[in-house]
């Protein structure tokens, strides 16, 4: 990318994160579980666990079930367990067969919507221009977009934890594309997820895992792009999370050493006990 408007160093980022800041643990259930009954049981177990932990106010736990389960699961949503969707369409209402709009999601109790997930890009042909329309629609309806970006292969790292220009280019293109025409006031409501596609578990036990250095490098770069698009202040304020094979065992390193303000959790969020452990890690 061109001239860097500011530098954020690892130490300053860590120092800032001690005093602040909201932490987000966002469960992306994807196309799971198989039945409504299981979805109700899962949300009830998570909600029960949260009642015992009573997380601090800065810990935001969000579950994003498939559309069909939103209504049932919404009964469990509270300030401590919030509701989000995994996608939305950009139109408000009308002749769009099969689509679900942002205002509908808001109406049913959602506060967040995941947009730009790599699985939407891969299996549903979504590109940055379409994602941009969805980000605008979400913001107009008062939903917080949880914008996922990330590269497909690990080759974009040079093997010593440093990103190459290729990684910079992909991240910058995805961010600029998705945020086209989004004002600073609107951008203040964003949440960004750095989610390298190569680190997503997809039920594959042999998937690769990102290191906290990988994550820190990418998150610092994301903040630089945000600073160039908006301002330094906003770039530090927008939560940037990590997603990709996070568990209760590795979450702490992504939060403490990776500079992440939380995580988008796939597979591990389908096991209530494990997800509750992750909430406890955020608490600690
Ligand atoms: P994972 O999925 O935690 O199972 O890797 C994360 C995601 O794709 O959101």
C-alpha cells in the first residue's frame, strides 16, 4: 500500500488493549446443528453457562444461528447473549425470492450480521461489490456488520511470520471494496474479522493453524488501511477480531499476543462446554 499514515507497534497495541475495550466472542454456527431441537438445546446450554459466569460488561457474546433457528433462539438472547445472523440481502423488501433482509433480521432481534465470510465468497459467488451493498443495507437498518476478510492460502506469509505484499494487496482490496462509500460515522459501527481461509477448521483435523504473530501482523495492517480510509482514532477503535480454528486452548494467545479484540468461532461454538470455556478465557 502507499504511504503509511501512522504506525502501531505491538507494545502500544497491547498497552491500549489493557484499558479498553470491548471483547467480542461471536459464534458462527454455519449450517448447524441439523435440527431445531438441537439448536434450542445448544442455545439453552450456552445461556445457562453465561448466567453462571456473569461476564463483565465489556465481554460481548453473540450467537449467529441459521436463519430458521433465529426466532426460537432469540428467546435466550439477553444483554449477555446477543443475537446475530450469518448473512443478509441488500434489498429491504419485495420480489427477491429466497432472500432475507437486514430490517427483517433487526425486527427479529438481531444486532449483528456476518458479511463477506469466505464461505459466502466461495459457495455463493459473493464479491466485494455485493458485500459492499450488504454492508450498506446492514448499517442503514441499524445492524452491526461483522465483516470477514482474509487470504486464501498461506503462501502470502514469508515463513517468518511476516506478510508479503500479496497479503497486503488482498486485505486492502477486500477492505476498500467492502467499505466503499461508508462514512466515518457509519464505520464506527463496524466489526472486522481477520479470517485467513487456510486456517478455518471446516471439520478437517489437519487444517493449518495461524500463529499469534500471523494474526498480529495482519491486524496491524488492517488498522493501517482503516487509518488511511478514515482516521487513526477510528482505526484504533474499530474492533478487529481473529477467526480460524480458535479454541479455549489457543484463544488467549490471539487476544494477548495477536492483538485481536475477540474471535469469530466456528466449530468450537457448537460444543456448549467448549464455548463456555472460551467465554471464561475472555473474562480472565
Ligand atoms: P472455525 O470456523 O472456527 O471452525 O475454523 C471459523 C469461521 O469460519 O467462522
